[in-house]
């Protein structure tokens, strides 16, 4: 548990909230406001669970894979697989029809796209911070 980055788990919770809000725009407009809020909160909770599972699975990887690019790639793959499994389980639990399943596959596609974009953004922010750190070290070395 000491290798788990809890900041990433919290980020996943907020990403889940964001996905829930986005899905409100793709869903049906006949849903009451209280149900819409519950869906957003449930989406945030699922994001928290996905983040916790992803970070736990990433933390048990061998240290030899500790390069940043590899870490972010594996973390993204784990997040996509865990999210797909959770959404597939929710589809099986709710016993959806074939017509509804097509709509849920589009929702899955939207969710997975948002997760990939968020992980790519996180990687670029990491690279930017590393570049700034390198520039700062060079500046301090010159002084």
C-alpha cells in the first residue's frame, strides 16, 4: 500500500465525476435532476474504484519497468481494462437489451476516450515538469 499514489486515485475520482457530467449531455433528457446527480456521484465512485485498482495493480509491477513512458503506458492500459470490465459487469447486472447495448457501447467508447485523453494529458504534464526541473537545475548550476 505504500507504493500507491493516492493523488492519482483522487484524480480518478474527479475524472469519474467529469465523465458523469459529460454523460449527462449524451443521455436522455427525461431524467430527473436528483437522478442525474446520483449518476454523477456514482460515476465518481466508479472512477475512485478504477483509480484504486489501477494504482494497486501498477504498484505491484517490478521496479525494472520504472521508466516514465512505460509506467504511463501500462497505467493507461490497466485503467482501460479495469474500466471496461466494470462497465461490462454493470451491463450484465442490468440485463440490457440489444438496442440498449449499442447505446452503452457508444458510452463505453466515450468513457475510454476520455480516460486515454486524461492519461495522455497527465503524461504531458509530467514531461513538462521534468523539463522545467532540468532547466531549473541548469540555471542553479550556472549560478
